[in-house]
């Protein structure tokens, strides 16, 4: 027992000694006020490399405070925005990026600042549930990168992320529509699926939205609307599983997948498929 206690005591002593050494190292660091702008910048870079993004963000921010007119102040501001983003502190990342754009709108790092600002919205999309406010803001910020900095290296990536965010909005509409459909609220479900077809027709959600319209309109007894949805689905997505399912539903009622009547779907079919613009 005595040997065991001695062993534990030695290990605890080693831990205390290590903590003391680490504390001394931190305490012995030269205060930022005594460093040049370049030295502070290099310390921030080291902190980033060591995984201390929050410390790095603070350090880069001190350059702006201590040396506001130095050449490093501009570089430090964009690095601060990057550090905050790496630390997943999106509001502060966004604030730093926006401040860079306000102060240095024509500088070489302006496209990257705009891209970081967009990412501060985009990277939270999966965390916001049914609140799509940040998704709309991400789309707007990504569009800015695409339109204001079309020749930058971030424009192409922004286009891809814009498409994904746009698809995300459509997917949320589909999620709500399926919720209503499952509970027999067919009119409410149809409105959601119609939104996808009308406003998000370039997304991957459109084939399913058309199929769900076939389902909901059949349930509502709106046979011409259901047939028209099936016709558009068959013209654009004949090889998809959604067309096969819709065809089976319509065929089970003895109905062809063909545009019928003067409903909104038949109008889309005539305009887009037949080219009969009214």
C-alpha cells in the first residue's frame, strides 16, 4: 500500500510540476505591447498552427489596436476573420470580414473576406432547423461573391455552395409538405410542393415534388391537376423512380399522364414542353 501511495504521489508531483512549467511559460511570454506588429502577427500564426484559434483571433485583433496604421493591420484583420471562423465563432468572423470589406474594399483579400462572410452563414445551415433566415442570408452573401468578384478563385466554389443552399431551401419545403401529406392535410401539402415546382425547379427536389403533387391532387379529387403533374414528370424525369410511382398511381385510376384542363400545371406543360407561351 505504501509503494502504491508513493507511486501515486510521484505521478501527481509530475503533473503539478508540468502545470507549473506551462504556467511559467505563459507568464514569461513577452507582452504584446512590447512586440512589433510583425512579431505579434507571427505569434498569431503560431497559435493557429497549435490549434488555438480563439487565442489567435485575439492576438491578430491586438495588431489592429496597437498598430492600426501598419502594413500588418490589414493582414491581421483578415486573419482574425479566418481564426474566428476556424473557432466556429461565426458572428465574430462575420463582423471581422465585414470590417475588412468596409476598410479595404479594393484590396486583394477583399474576395476572400466576402467569401468568409458568406461561409459564416453557410456553415450554420444544418444547425438552424426550420428557421431558414440564415440560409437566405447565405444565398445573398454567396451571390455577392459571384457577382462582385466573378474572376476570383472563390467565385466557382460560391456557385457550388449557392446551389447546395438553394437545394436546402427546397428540401425544407419538401419536408414540411411531406409532414402535411402524412397527416392528410392535402391542400397545405400541395401548396408546399407547388412552391418547389415554381420557385425551386432547378433543384434536385423537383421530381419528388411533382410526384407528391400527383398524390395530393388525387387525394383531393383534382384529377386534371394530378394528370398534368404526371405529364411534366414523364417529360423531364421519365427514368426516375418518382415517374414510375406516379405512373402506377395514375394507371391504377385509369388515368393517363397527360396535361389536362387550364390548371397551373397544364399551363407550365404547354409553355415549357410544347413552347406555347401565352
